[in-house]
C-alpha cells in the first residue's frame, strides 16, 4: 500500500492536531529533562525523508539555478554587445530581461519543491507537472483545514 492510498505522507502531520497543554510554571525544568531523555517522535515523523529532500534540492537547483544563471549571464552578454558596438542596447532592456530571469528563478524555488514527488517510493516525472498539481492541492487543503 503506497502512501498515496493511505491519504497522507509519512512526514505529513496528523490530520487533527491535539492542543498542547502548557506546563505549569514550576515544571519547566522537569519538562526539559523529559524532552532531553526521550527522542522526539514528532520530530522524526515530521521531517522530510532524505531521498525526498535530495529530490527537492535537485529540482530547485535546476528550476531556480538555470534562470538565475541566465539572469547573471544577461549582464555579461549585454556588456559584450555594448563594448563591441554590435548594436545600441537600451539599459531598460537589460534591466527587464535580467529581472525576468531573476523572477523566474524565484518562481523556480517554489516549483522545484512542489514538483518533486513527496512519496519516497515514487521518483516522479521529469518536469513534475502531475506532482506539482497534487502537492499544490495538498497545500491548499492543509491551509483550508488550518483556517477552519
């Protein structure tokens, strides 16, 4: 049974979170000792698995790194064009093209994370559009459940 069939992923928080009871003023030291002695189960279950994390990093590096590199390359190419007098290049054109590439780089950060398969067993597709729509739907439902 895959985690898709179960409805939530291994690192997703539980659907209904219990309200935390605040410890009394006299018990902070005892509570701290308890936390130090036993490993936190929520930390282990709430963390992203290593394989999913690496998948996200690769996608972010591509979808954000490539446009950002092109944004920096815009300055170098425009410098060469101006120095070699190939044609007149307005400053605003350089600004808008580089700004567009840097904007794509920022969008690539989000797309890189959301387009990665969050299931450890499934690698996902090359561009990740199906994973993106699925993960965006998961985020929307999580936001809606937090609001209500």
